[in-house]
C-alpha cells in the first residue's frame, strides 16, 4: 500500500469531485520514472522497453501474464544499499519479498547477506550457494526440523522470537556440539504508519518479545545463561512499506537503551543490532521513498548519538530491506481481455491474471499504477479498474487508474513495482498457473522461474 492507500479513501481523492473523477494531470504516455525500473523507457514506436527489449517481443516469447525483472536495476539497488551502509554494517536482503536461485547468486555477487524465514527459503539459499554464515534465519514458529537444518548448515544467525525457541535452539545447538550465534527479536512498542497487517512493533501481535514489560531483558538473561547460544545482539523490525523515519529512530533508540541495560546488568556489550527492513517504495507518483544513503545516515546517526550518551561502544548495524531492493525492479505484463464500460461509473478492464499474481490490492488495499505499454495513444483518458479473471469481485489489480479510451482487447498493459510480495505471494486460486519471472539485462531476457503448467498442477494432485 502506498502511503495514500490507506483505508482513508481512494488515491484519486484529489481528482474526485462530488463522485466524479476528472482527467489526470499527467500525460498517460509518459512513464513516471519513480515507479518504473531504471532501464524502462519507450522506444521510437512508443512501446515500452526494458533492458533494451520491447514488451511485444517479451510477450511473444514468454507469454502473459509474466513478471519482468530488471536485473541491472536489482544489482544497482543492492550496491546502493551496501555502499550506503558501508563496511561497518551488514545488509541482509529479505528473501520473503522474492527469492529464486538467480536472485541468490546476484546477492552473493553483490556482497549482500540473506534473511530467510522458512525451510524452503533456506534450501533455495543453500542450493544456490549462499555461504551459510551470510544467512539469517527468522520466523515466529520455526519447526524443530527447520532449526536443525539451520544449525547443521551453520547459518550466521538465528533470530529468536520466543522463550520456547530460546531453549529449543540452545538444545539443538548443544546436541550438535556448537554455540549458535543468535539475536533476540524485541518488540519495541512503535506504532508504524502502515497497514495493520504489516505493522509488527506494536505489542498486540505475534512477533518478538516485548521490551516494555521487561520480557526482553528476561529473554536476554536466559539466552546468556545457555551454553548452546552465542548472543550477538538484538533485533527489531517495525513493519513494512513505511515512509516516516521516526518509527525507525524510536526503534533504534530503544534497542540501544536495551544494550545499555544489558551492559549494566551483565557486564557484556552485545556487538550487533539489527533494525529490520520495512522501507517504503513508490507504487504511485504520490509516493516519495527515501534513498538508501539517507536511511543509512539517519540510522547510524541516531545509533552513534545514543551510544555516546550511554557510553557504549557503537554496535555493528544490520538492516533487512526486501521490498526496497526488489519491489521497484519488476513489472507485471498483462494482455487486455474483456472491456466493460459501466455508464456513469467506470470501465472495467479485465486482464489475463489477477489476485493470483498480485494479492496485495485485495489484501492490503494496496495501490498500483498501470500503463498501456504496447503503444502510445492520443485518446482521452478513461477511468478504469483493472481486474483479473478470478471468481470474485474483490479480484482487483489496480483499483483506480486512467488508461486511454481507445484501449482494446489484445493491448498490453503493465503494472509497475510488482517485484516484491507478488510472485512470492502468488497462488493457484481457480487453478491459475503462476506466471514466470523473466530477468532482463542488456538486451537479453531469460526465465529465472518458469511458468507453471497444467501438468505441474496435476502432478501435485495424486488422485
Ligand atoms: N525483516 C523482517 C524480520 C521481516 O519480517 C520483513 C518483512 C523484512 C525484514 C522485510 O521487509 P520489507 O523491507 O520488505 O518491507 N506481504 C506484505 C509485506 C510483509 C512483510 C513481512 N516482513 C506486503 O505485501 O506488503
């Protein structure tokens, strides 16, 4: 959800007058570079190109719907994050946003670490050659089998999320004759300004151990007392798609205060803190995300200042951006099918995908942009709702947008900023076949996750 996406009202509130939408100010043929990946442009014929390849060719070769991921943009964003935080900090890409073996290889080559939160993500990471010590293992309900696997593989850290897990990981580590490096995830009590389902640092939710009532201090006591654990630091993740830095600053301050209390009680200065992910991206022209260097500066300034005043050595900082790295690097390409004008309301434009390839609009009231990309058009703008082909009316991809009035079946339209939490949350609802992810770079396109087939569906259905 972009900032404006909140249940508060429609994005086009500014153009909504007494129930009527007026035409958008911007030329529909102009692609706002804020929401499109970096190599996207229109060619001389007006067709959108990415990595130098026109969408018509991509559609012909790979079909629709499909996600096209701009590899050089992905790599550039990885570098921007790691350069912004510098050698004294670690950037862990949050694999839940989108993970595949190719992505793991890119991360490895660009020097990033990886946050995984399930056995499936861990196996993808290890299979593609991510060194185990560069992996952080997360989750509020890791199974014993998952913990065993992580400990055996030698992951760099397990982020402990409950009292039961502290004991469980300690036992498993001892059984394997190792001291497992761990962090404790604390709930700092911040109300992040984002959708309720993706805010995680207020107290009434399932993640972490609360700071406020002394639970986090107790968790630290227990972790320090167990031989199987090497407590390296404290972790806080306050939520996702957040623009306001204030929440991160409060979180950083509270985490440093906890380190000072630990020093006072135990005489130990924990060497690391992790401030999680959650930085917002632009889904529409109205969103203004922060650049990695601004985020890095804001966080490191506050940690340094708080540590100075508490007379603590400054810990090594780590962060876990997922959406901010992969989100802006991909778009979903759809073919327009049925077009249904509803007099006095809007025009419903149906595409060949829907909530099975992008659940975010239905789930979080998320906002997206959309453009006609197989050609340009001088036709008048028409108010549209882009919907999928699934059997429910909540199957909406883009709730309110404008497309040219001469839009016709067979046109290609694209929804930008779908790199994060779209393919990774895709489903087979109505036995939809999950779309492929195609990486595009320097005039070459290659499938990194192939399209599902009906045989794939039938293979799982063992009759
Ligand atoms: N670290 C931890 C511990 C997390 O739980 C998450 C996201 C991240 C890092 C990465 O957050 P990011 O930088 O991507 O915001 N499905 C939702 C987002 C759920 C985020 C879950 N945790 C969506 O589509 O908006």
